[in-house]
C-alpha cells in the first residue's frame, strides 16, 4: 500500500503572512488519510516549520545542493534543510532542469544527499511537449527515472513525481489514459529497479492539478497523490485537492 501525499510547491511565491495557510490546514485537516506537505521558498522554511509543529502539515524545500557545505554562494544543502526541520525536498523539478541545466546525474546526487541527511526527495521527471508529440514521452521519462533515482531507497525515503513539462502552469493536462499509462510504466520500472520497495514508493502526478480535475486524476491506478503548484498557494484551492485524495 502506498502512502498518499498532497504536496504543494510554492515556487518563488509567498510571504510570512501567507504561512497562515498552515494554521488553516492544521486546524481542519481536510483528509486525515493523506499526508500534506507544503514547500515554501527557503526564506520561509524556519517559520513554516515552527507554525506547522502542532499539526499534521509537514514542510519541505524546493531544491538542495549535493554537497553538505562549501563555497556555493546562494545555495542551501540538505543537512541545512534538515537542521531547520524540513522533512522533504523537491529535486529535479523541470524549472531547475531547464533553467539551471540540472542533469539526471545532478538530480541523483541531490536525491542521495537528501536521503543521507534524513530528508525524503520528491524526484521530478517529465517530458516536453516536443518529446510527447514525437512519441518519445515514455522513453524520456524512463531514462530520467533510471538516471536519477539514487542507490538506497525505501518507501519512506523516496517519492517520484511525474510532471509533464507542458502541463506545468498551463492549465493543460494529459488525458487520463496518458497519465495512467505513464504511471503504470513508472511503477513497473520502480519494481524492476527496487523490488518490493518499488511497489510502495509514492508516485505523484503534477501539472495543472486543480480542484476540478483532482478527483479524476486520483482515481487512476498508481497515482498516489499530487505535486501542486499554483493551486497550493491558498487553502481555498488546496483543501479540495487534499479532500479528493481519498
Ligand atoms: C509544479 O510546479 O510542480 C506544478 C505542477 O505547477 P502547477 O500545478 O501550477 O502546474
């Protein structure tokens, strides 16, 4: 049985005042059957962890460096994230792969660093529109999975998120058949690579998940939750998505 996870990626959005959303979710957990994670930008992590402490909401980061310390101006390491109380870190988001040239090998190193620091990496993979239109989506995501999953994993220490790049922030989503096909292939590859652990690693879908389409996506086999961008910025949008994850 896979854990269910509703994870919100705030990207470069949010102020201290916006963390009041944690209080709303903590006081009225919309669905005790699933884990709720919010990933605010790094400057809000300490405050978010302090605010989340009394309830079920957990706090994650959006990126980490693969080294523990060093001369990497502007970066933040996995042990630093663990030090402030983060539980998860997103690695390999397409905005990092595209904007900062992160390769599968970089993502694998970051995921391994996260695990070594006691964090659970949420490892993102996904094809571009050109790759999907060329019929290469499955090959691309399978290669990304093979190239970026680190060596030692348990169901508690790895989450994989399928995020088609063309669906992120666009309001477009793949068909239900396309999502189901990708998730079935990813599940099979995870089992091949990790044995019984691969059967229990949570598999999230991400890309324009909204209150109106969440239930349909969550009804698909091998979809164990969502990585949500825009619709995770307010409790009004995020709560119904969490509720739909039954
Ligand atoms: C994301 O940033 O990972 C994401 C899925 O964004 P959105 O939900 O806004 O498409």
